[in-house]
C-alpha cells in the first residue's frame, strides 16, 4: 500500500496522524471523458480502450459489472492485477502488463504522467491510441460505459436515467459515505473514536437500508439503477471480508433478511456472477493489509450461497 512521490514508488501506509485516526480517501486525479462530441479527445471506438481492475476492489468491480451489462466485452479489453498487493502496490504478475510488459500499476501511472504524485488505484481506463489514462474514477467510468458506447453496441439500457438522477444521487451520497467508504473508515481507523464513529454510521445505514428494502425492491424506483450496483459491490464482500477483517461485526449481512435477499437477486442478474471472485478477494485483503493482519493468514470461510432463491419478486 504505497504511493508515488517525486517520480518514485514509496511503500507507505496511510498516514492518519493529521486526521485524528480517520481514514481519508484520496480523490481520483484522471478525470477525462469518452464522448462523441466534436471537440472530444477521447472518442468512443471499439478496441481503443483497456480497463485495468482488481477483482478484490469494489470500486473496480463496478466497472466490470457495467462492462458486462452494457455488452462491452468485445469493445473494451480488460486486465486483472494480482490478488495480493505487496510492497510495489498492484502487480501485473509473471506475464506482465499485456500492453507494455510493465510489472506494476505505478509504472502505468508514470507512463501516463511522469509528474504524477499520490496513490495508485484501480480501476484504470487506458487509451491505447494516446497511451494515457483517461479516467481512474469508478463512478465516471461506470457512467461512460452506461451511455458513451451505445451506438457501437445498440445496448441502450440506462442505469442513470435523467428523470431519476436526483433521487439516485441522494441515495448514492449516503451509501458512499457510510457504507461504501464506511467499511474502509472502520477498517483503516487508527483510533478507537474514529472506528466507533465509522462503525455506528455504517450500521445505522444498514438498518435504514433493511427498512427501505422491506417496502421496495430496489433503491430508486422499480428498476435496477446505478445506485444498486454501487451498493452491491460492497455488500457482496461484507461477510467474507468486512465483517471480520474490518471489524464491522455487529451482524453479518446474512442476518438482514431483506438485504441478503437483495444481494442474491443482484448476484443472479445474467453476467454478474462471473465478475465475483471472493477467494481472490480474501487473498487480497488478508494478505495485503499487514497493519491489520500481520500474519497474512487468509480465512477459509465464510460459506455463502448467493445462488439461493430470493423473495425480491414479491408484491410491495
């Protein structure tokens, strides 16, 4: 878990001294857009873009799901980094990066911008034509996948419809702060107060979510939206990783009737199951975070059955 400083990789954990023990996530730095607009540097073209992901990362997982849902498998190629993140950060493994034969993701960041400083994160959306990073913000990559390539695929499914954007944004804001990022704020906290605050906010939002899902099938309206997928990638990892490793242990999600059935339904959407790899995910979290798990022992559990029947198609 390191970062780039003055053009070089530094193996350094998050510094929470200035934030009173609280984990503070770095903002994404590459924020360009793929667009068919006349003045766009990055046009929607088949075969032009490459997506780098970790199967452990919930942020990267969102983009993989949208690549499946929007039928972009033949339009955007993909690489998966190694599960464990050691002293050099995300690694490409023995075969190396398929585009440039690099060994580490930080080298890709420096190729895109030699002056870059900061954390090296996934997902990374890369442009093969200009040989640079288009975007490393998962939300924006999701939304590009949602609409920018529609003319190439003829898939016009819309997970961020204009009429629902205000409601989606409102739900996303709470879920991001207290659940998506909340599990990290609990797990990476270095003071009891910071951990307690994150833990309480997380379970307050899970209680709210359980109540919400008892009265409606999805987070916003009667159809699955971006908000559901942004939540799903955290929930699918909860019992396997966040409950134990990040000390988010008031209950497991399987103990929430409506949430657990909701997760099962989303998992069973065609194409989604193939984007989930919890064994890889456990290796990443338990073998990479040495300040939390210095023994690097990876647990064998938990038993989970996301293919089990769900009751989300009932009348509300």
